[in-house]
C-alpha cells in the first residue's frame, strides 16, 4: 500500500520545505518520496506566532485537516523536566554524564509508558467537552447566517482543505482584505464636500476650512492629553523637567489662542453660551482648558452655537478617529508581543533585562494612550450620534478587550527565575487621563487557573480584532465575517478529529500491549542453548514482562471503559446517532465538513459525569 500523506512539523517548515524535493533528487530509491505521496508542512503552534501572517494559514496546525489538536511541541516538553540536569552533570566526565542522562531519559519514557492510560483518559474527557463546546458554538454562529452565504464559504473551505501544499490555486478562506475609513480618508471626503459646497455658491467663512478647524481641534486635544500624562508621571520633577513642561505648555497656549480665534467664526454662539453658564471656569493650565468642540456641547444647543454641517463633520472625524485608534492599538499590541517573546528568549541578567523592560514599558504606555484616545473619541461620537447600530462595531473598550490577537501574555504565570526581569513584573503606573476611566487598562496578564487553557484551540478573540477592518459592512462582502466563520469551522473540526484520533490511539495502545505480551511469550523459549538455570531465569523474566504488559492492558481497558469499544457495536451506534442528528438538522443552514460532534460518546459522558471524581483522577 502506497504512502498517502506525510505531515512534517518543524519550527521553520515554511522555509525548509521550499527546496526539499529539489534537494532529494538523486537520492537512493529507498529514501525518496513517492510522487503520489502528499507532503504537508506544518509549524508547531508555539513557534507559529513568530512567523509572518500573510497566507501563513497553510502551515498552521489550527487549520490543517486531520491533525486534531496536535500542537507539534511534544518533543520539546521533556526538556522542562530535565533542565536541572544541566548543573548536575556539567562537571561529570563524558561517559558518566551520558549514563546519567540516559538513565533519566529512560525513566521519563517509562513513566510516560505506564501513564498512557491516565494521559489518554484525561485527554479524551477534555476533548469531548471541547468538541461539544466548539461544535455548539459553530452551529450557533452558522445559524445567524444565510444558507447561501454558508454554502459558498463551506465550498471555499473544502476546496482549500483538499488542495495540497502550497495551496496557491484555491482562495484562502482565512485571509482578510480591506480597510476601514481612516482619518486621512475622512479629511479627504470632508474637503471634497466643502469644495462642492463652494462650487454651489457657498461663501468661505475663513481661510481655514471647517474640516481643517476640527482636525486642528482634535490635534490640540491629543496634545493636551500628552502633556497631562507627562505631568502626572512626573510626581517629583527636576528643574529641567519642570522647564520642559512649561515650554510645552507655552507652545500649546499659543496654538490654542490662534485656534480659538477661528472657533468664534464656526461656533458664533459659543460666547453667549459661556456667558449664560458662568460656572464653567477656564483653567490657567493649557492642558486643562476646554476646547468646546461640538461634541462637548448640549445636543439642544449645537444647532444654535455651530454653523451648519459642523456637527456632522466632527461626527465623521470621530468615527474615523475610533477606527484609526483601533488600528494603532492592534499594531502596538503586536509590537509588544514580539518584543516580549524576544526578551524572554534572549535577554538574561538584571542590567539587560531592565533596559529591555523599559523599552517594553514605553510601548505599553503607547497602547494605554491609544486606549484612552479611543474612549474619548467614542464618547464624543456617542454624544454626537446618540445610541445606534454603530455601537455594534465601535464597542465600549474595557481592560479585558485590550489584548493581543494571539494572546501571548494570557498564559499561566510561572514562578520566574532569579536574576531575570520577567514579563509578569508589573510596570510603573502611567495612567494617561484619569477623566477617561481608562486607568484600569493595564495590559497585564489575566489570572487564569490551571484548567483554563491558553491556546488558539480554546481562545475567544477580543472584539478589537474583529471590528474596523472592512469598509463594506454587508455580510455578503464581509471578508472578516467569512474569516471568523472559517476559523470557527476549523476549531470545531479539529475538536471532532481529536476525539476520533484519541479513540483510535486507545485501540492501538491495547493492541500494542497485547503484541508486546505475545513477544515476551516467544522470547521465553527463544534461547535453546542456555543451561537449565539460565533458562529458568529467562523464563521467569519473560513471564514477568508478559504479565506486566497484560496488567497494563487490563488496567487501561478498565480505566477507559466505554470510550474504548473495539467492536462494531459502537460504530453502529455512531452511525445511528449521525442519522438522527442529520434528520433533526435537515433544514439547518450549516453544511459542515466535520461530523458536527454527533453521537457516539454518550456512554462515556454518563460514566464520567461526576466532576469531582474527574478532578481527583486528573490530579493523580
């Protein structure tokens, strides 16, 4: 039987695979890969985040069919349990060191061998739960979409799954194209609208156009936040720092004076409004002086105070400012993630660690400042537009939302290492603006329990990565919606595959243990030339090993119970469950390529429904 598929998991498989077949030309026939064999390269999940994102889904174990929840990192895990051997063996001679390492690795393998039963049992229980969660979530997601839309995406996903590497012919269902309206686009559109009004006969009120006036106001608002943040961080400033802040305040004060002169032209009723509200006091500090943009005025007063179209222009600019700020947050979080990964992998020692931490803290502050800017821009838009459908896309930003797409920091925190500045060390508090209620956005890792899970398989994406990336909001043309549906489909499919793979691994484990026992029985009488004493010893040892393999086999079967059904009864029950499921969902919008998690595991869940017993088993 010809070899159908070879899955190669390697840290840099995306580069290594490029010239593999070319370099294999001329190899002996027994070492060459048959032409009909498909080679499928993959990158282990932990290493994948460091690679580029463009069309890299073809190397991701999250999206490759048939791999289940394989992460490709198992070969690396043994080092965590043997790091202490480095110091223990470094003074030994080569032979002694080799023997000690061999003993430890042999014992590690033995523990894995006898622990296969509990390992697969725990993995199976977790896989069944995850399968049910992911399949139900995907079915719920699919139910909100039209059947035509789902059928088109399903066809696209199946074509991408079927095409072998390098997957260049079919369209990548996970790739997103398009961009939201930016501040530059908004300014251009406003300038074009003003040009059309002037062509229609409207007289320009000032050399500075209304849109330019508002853009300058937003820039002054940003400058005020920056200086306020600088003042707040300098709790005990030096003379030089005080002089620098004073110079910046003076420059801002001069800019405000010029801008306020133009403000009287486009907001002629503001002076009367301020006279009628004497409680609104002006501050001596430039960063605290109110700008009185239309969004800060009472809604019923705006039409009286402002010239026509000024409120709508600020609304458009605030919308664009929100989208641009989300892009800034995403870029900053990606930058910080890469810096953290580099620091943890390469920086050692307190001096270098402190320098690296200082750089990361500056990026950290940039993300917090962007989060504060988004909060202010959204509040202004809410004041201008009021509640509406736009809130579904520009949501309220909370501390838990400001996290990386790949979520590298939302992991269980280790005990740390002495002499190293760990990334879980809390950076100094640098609140951007206390009036924005964004002080709680700290970008620090969440507290997570041992069972929370941390990877792509169990993740939920923060909404900041799902919004503001396409200019066309219609579902039919929304690449972002298609991408998230395809990812949801892959998560459900991988979870279903994992259940099937674990059942097959259980079956093969029992068969292997039986085969091992048979091999020891044959070895008992394999040496006919031995004397009676040696033959008796060989028989005793072989019998002991045979008994050990059979004991492990029986223990595993008892532990696994219903999940391990080697007969055809469960296959029949699976088929019946799928038929019932298909009849119930006859009119379903979904046409998934996976089994949808239907039937076949009910007995297992009934046997292991007691969570307390499961927890005790897992701890053991």
